[in-house]
């Protein structure tokens, strides 16, 4: 709602790369009456949710659900497995990698920080080189962001696993899949990930408020010797109570209703179809950006993410001014440039519950906004996207 225009008809377009649009089915599920979280009905809910979640993470290992944002997932991954002063290896892919590093530093870990330009994913060869040089195995964990939501670059997690194995390094492998889960394939078990971190408000189509840690046997074993103090984030008490469908403290009951519904939707559509849909809509967006003659922040097309596209503004033009015009005129929110790309980048989210016409509307709003904001561009980016969507329908 803008100042001059108190009522705006129709739906707001929430095209930020998370929180994503929450489907009506999920909203209705969340609206059910809250039940006793120590009663029998609740145990059925938890056990069902944990079972269905395993198929999304592709794991048979435990998945812990905390009532928290994704940042809590980072914190619990580190606190449960490591000890004060431990060294971890992390890569500056962008804003989220930087925030995770900051959490590690504040907790008292020593981060070996591989700097980057925020325009590409993690180079597996660089991972391998760092681990090769660490002959005495002082590095206890490798932290990797799967899809760096600030740049729209997705790293090849399977390839990084291979790099770790190639030098037989025993470090734990932790992956932030907050904006990739249920948008891009992720195979927790097969890729030998020790902790996969995710959250509710992106590909899982829920409001913010839940975070996840999927953990391997190796991570669970590490949690037995970790000396960080933790209480709220403890996996141990979660593991015991989850087995019977309960939690050590009051869980987010209504978000779990929503999660159950969202998982049914994903499984009904089929995970491969979900990934293909995201990839196709992402490709339509990439065609539109190229058609406008604008530059994708991510420099490697093979790393373009399924979840979001970060677009560089032409020199001298402010991304936030463009976003404000689009919000004001067309009631659409686009993602802002985060951290050091603030003002120079805007992000188009294509994540979660999302289809062709939503994509077409989103891209149309951007193209109209570019004109209104006086941003130099070529007309017809939307047409290129529409042609592709029609040809591949
Ligand atoms: C959204 C996001 C997070 C989580 O952020 P919160 O605001 O704490 O929920 C973490 N990592 C990535 C890559 C994200 O996109």
C-alpha cells in the first residue's frame, strides 16, 4: 500500500527470493486449531512430517526441526559438532556465506576465509588445494553455501564432496541449502553431506519460522565430543524425543501443519518436476535479462540458480530506486542487493509456489519499471521469455 494509493486491487507480487509465496492450501493448513504437542495426534503429525522431509533432503538420517530462522540452523550446525577454537574453511560466495562466517567467528571458531568476488560459486579445485595443504587435519569443517541467494550462483556440491574425498580429508562437510532445497536437487546422503541446513520460507513455501539440520552419522558422532555449551540447539534431546514424535520444548505446531501440507504438494508434483519447473522459469528470467541487455551478476551460466536471478544495474543507476518505482506502481516486491552489492543489484525471485504466468507478470513488471525509472535497456526481454515458455510448454 503506497501513500497516494491506499487500496491496491489484486494480489501483491512477492518476488523476493524468500520468503516466497505461501500457497492457499498451506495457509489453510496453518489455520487449523493448535493441538496438544504432547498428545497422540501430535506424534502422528511429527512422524509423518519427518518421514516426508527425508525424501526432500534425500536422506535416511535424522532431520532436526527448530522453531527459528535459517540463522538458527547455522548456529546449531556449528555448536553441536565443533569446539571452541576449531578451524573451519569457508568461501566468500556472497552475503549469506559472509553471515554464516560471522556466526562462526562470534561463536569462537577460527575461520579460514577464502575471499571471492560475489559473482560465482565455490571452485572445487580451491577446496581441494586448501585441504591438501592441511596435512595435519586442523580444519574440522568445510562450510559451503549451495545457492548463494545474494548472487544467484549455485555451487556444485557433489563436486566439492569429490574434492574432499580426493585428498581423504576428514573434515565435516556442512551445506547451507536454505534457498536451494526443493528448487534444486540436493542429495544429503549420496553427496556425503554431514549437516544440511535449511529453512521454511523459501522452496518449502512456508512462512518464516522453521529451520532444519539434516545430520549424518559422522556429524552425530561429532556431537558426542563437541565441547560448545548449547541447550536450545541441542541435537541430543531432539533425537530422543523425535523418535516418538515429540520435541524437547513447544514446537511451532501450526507451521508443522503447514509443512505437512507443503510436503504433500511437493510429493504430488514430484520432486523432479519441481526442479524442472524452477529451472525452466529461471531460464525464462535469464532470457529476459539478456534481452534487456542487462548483466547477470553470476558470471558462469552453468552456475545460474533455479531460485533467483541477480541483475546488475547499468553504471550510475540505482537498483533501489527501480525497486521502489516497481513497488509503488505495480505492487511488486523485488529482492534488494545485499551487503556490498546494495544499490547495484536487484534480484528476481523465482522460488517456491510459482508458475508461468506469475513469471510473465513479474518480468513484465520489471520491464515496465526499467522504462519508468529511465534505466537504459533494450525492449523485448519479456517477449524472449514468453517465446521460450510457449515453445517449451
Ligand atoms: C534466506 C537464507 C538464509 C537464512 O536467513 P534467515 O534470515 O536467518 O532465515 C541462509 N542462507 C541462505 C543462502 C539464504 O538464502
